[in-house]
C-alpha cells in the first residue's frame, strides 16, 4: 500500500491536499503502527499549532525516515529519535 501511495504522490499532476494536521498525533499514530513496536524516542513539543499539511505525503515522508533510521540503527546504543519543536519566526 505504501508503494502504491508513493507512486500516486510522485505524479507531477497531483495537487497537494492540505488540511489542518496535528503533527504530534500523526507521529504518534505512525510510531504505533510500526511492525513489532520498535523503540522510537519521541521529543515532541506539546504546544504545536495545527499545520496545513498534505497528511498523506508527510506520513509517507516520516515513514520512510523512520524505516531508514530503524534499519540503520540496529544494535545502536540509542534508539532513533523524532524531535519536533516549534521554531521562532
């Protein structure tokens, strides 16, 4: 399913489908859906605003990053970490 979604999103004619997104909830949902519940540290600010994001594309991006981090951190002393903090404008 991820591969099909990736191909669909790669089409240059697909418009972004922006919607108000709770990034912290999206990350938590994604980490919980990983096979075998691997350890992933989450350092996510509690005061993040809703962001206008293409939820499917951001989820796919985060999934790819997590898959790579988990694949390349096998045997590492520390588990992969996702850190999301607001930045000053």
